[in-house]
C-alpha cells in the first residue's frame, strides 16, 4: 500500500468495557465434558472486559495513532497488553499458550 500513500497498522485494544459483554449470547453445551472450564474461562474473560478501559480512552488512543504520519506495524493498548505483546515477541508459542492458558483455562 506504500506506493499509494497508504500506511497500515494493527491496533490490539485488549479489554474494553462496553455493552458487548452483557449482550453476548453464550452456550455452555459440552461444558460438563471439560469439567466447567468453558464457564470459568468465559467468566474470567467477562470480568476482564468489565474492568477494561473505557471506549472513550481506547478511541482517543486509536485516533492518536491514526493521526500519526509514521506508524509502527502493531500497537497494543494498556500496560498489560503492551507487556503481553513484548512477551509474544520473546517467547516461543508454547510459552505464550501456557501464559494464556494459565489466565483463562483454569
């Protein structure tokens, strides 16, 4: 896209406190097979979403990036996600999967 004057970047927003969490339609079919892991994982993700940053704050950050003349390929919003992005560059996928699993697949 560069020859056309278009720059592309990815923004990893992380958890944002929106109405999506409450509006999510869930199905725990088969949760018994996984000993309740699906329900616990979804509950953990929802807690993180509810504690997430405000949509306004995320929007301000994204607008700031969009207005830059020169951007990096990827941006993460918030300290936790910036740290996770750095860890993803450093560690192999098996370690990243273990970290995510320890957070949500209890």
